[in-house]
């Protein structure tokens, strides 16, 4: 499981329209699957070298996607795939943010990621290239970008060099400009440790002039495997496509921590600022990859002040748990914050029987009890005369924290006593049923 850095030093401000977020892909699928098993479509003929989901996934400090799931690996002499965007863009700019790790590169270089029109599988636009750096050490590489077809010119590589085996955040931008050959493309490259600004900066690489015709629209994002002589081996992960730079982080989260007491976990998080924040779903997982919503905390909309949030997850069984926040804005865009590390709920140190709650009750109530080791457990309810009124538990239980649910709809109003016997431990408490 990938981990999100919990202390963020910046925030992407949000000025999103209805179509600001038009694709997210974290490859949260089983390693070994082909990506077209999960919403990707083949470009042209299906080759034997399919693009596969691979483990582990990629991480990048302070990047907006959750850091979950796996990744995909692009080899060469294989198939190309695309995923349809949720909206087709015909004006303004479209951005593709994605994580990249280049394992090998070749001197001539080739493109591995691009946009496609909504109904076209050949006119790749804003093509992102990688090659071996021309005059540098063998493991140094360069990234480049071109508007579309190579024959029209305009391929530009950056002056900076990067290294194989390192994860980078790349942002490919395509801007529609009036005319038939005037569209512009640019590439932003971030290394681990770079501060990503909340306002769009100058690009790292700007594509050159090209004589090829512009695309009429952008409606797909593509991953490509070129020929063995020029293409690299590239791992891609955490793809986000949107229509402006500022759609990524509507909330600046300063911290996300927890404290545990017995079998209760209190989650605490703090925001330094919020923009268009609807609220947070609190989600828990006890099995890797299977998340359940357990609560909700309303956001503060748009504020520039610090806000503290908390949520308590009560009466957990012994075991290991993961937690995350799903932050959603008022346009429906969302992102995840993962709690760093697992929360362990151990076994109790001693036998215990708690007061039922609620009390008084009608007709349902709960009883918590703790077992420090495996035991045969009996919990029974008695009326005021000492006559047994109901058996709640009568079975062997492993060590842990337990909650017994009681429905007393068959009993009359009055005062009752409930007693636990487990190993050499015995305890009795009073409950009141009011109908």
C-alpha cells in the first residue's frame, strides 16, 4: 500500500468548473491484469505485449492523488491504449498530470504518453518523449514534447537531465489557439523535493513551431509502446487530467493523526485553508483495498483559517486497521488523504464488563465486554426475583473486545440484572427497561 505524505507544505487552489476533473487513474487493480480489463481500449491491432498492471505503484511527495493501488509498465513493440475522458475539450487548455519512472531509455527516444481526439486513434497530441541524455552519464535521461506528428517539426527536449529509476511528476499541457496549425504544447517536470506551486509556473519545456494541423478536440488520454529500437521502458501511475492547473488540491491539510484508547480510535486532522470544500468522508479498511465509509465531517467551504476536525471510531475488534479521508468539493471533485501507517487494536489486559448503553432503554441496548484470553463466555439477564429472563451469549470466544446487541422487546418494563461468567471472572450490572 502506498503512503501519502501527511504534512503538506502547499496547496493547489481550486477554480474548477463542472469539467475541471475529467480523468483519474490510480491502477488500483490486481497486478498482472491488462489495463483494458479496467476501462482502457486498444489502439489499433492487439499485440502480444499488452500493457500490464504492475506492483508496486509510484509515490511522489505532495501530489494530489491518494497514493493507492499499483501502476502500469510500458515496454516496447507492444500495444497502445487509451482511456476516454469524461468530457471532450475543444477550447482553452487541458492538462495531464502523471507520475513516471523511466527504467531504460534509448538514444533516439520516442513518446510514451499523449492526448487523442474523442473519435480518433492516430492523431496523438501533446506527445511526451523520453530519451537518453545526449552527453551525460548512461543513466541520465531527457524529457521532451511535441504538438503532434514528428514530420511537422516542433519536438523539443529540455536542457535539464534526469535519472533512470527515479519517480518524477510530469504535466503535459495542450492549449487550443485560433488557426489550423497554432496550438501550443508544454511540459512541466518535477523532481522529488520540488515545491509544486499553486499558480501555474513557466513550463520546463515548450514545444516548437509545427506545420502539422491541430487536433479538433481532445477526448482521450493514451499510453504508447513504440518500437524496440527507440522506446524506453517506463512505469506510469496516478494520472489526473483536468482543464486548469488549479483543480488539484482544494484543501491544504496540515496533519492527519490518530490516538487509540482500548478499542476506540480517534482521528484528528487539521486544514490550514479550504477552498470550495464540501466535506470529508471517513473511510476504514481492515482488509487491504476494501474500504468502508464509517462517518462524515462537513467542510467549511472557503476559508483561510486553521480548522480542526476529529472523528472517533468506537468499539473495534482486535486487529489492524487503515484509515483515509475522502475530501469532496461542491463540484463533485474529490481526493484522498491516507493515514500514515496501520492502527493496531490489541487484546485487553484484563476481563471487563461495561454498563449497557443506552440505559434506560427501549427495547434495544448494547453491552461491551473484554476478554484478555480465549474463554467460554456466558452472559445472562435476570429479573428482580433472580429468575433467568434471557441468554445473551453462551459460546467460546477468542481474546478481544466484544459488543453484545440485546433486543428486549419480549420482556416487560422493569429493573434487570445481567451477569457475565468467563473463566474465573464474574461481574453483574443493573439495566432498566422502560416501555
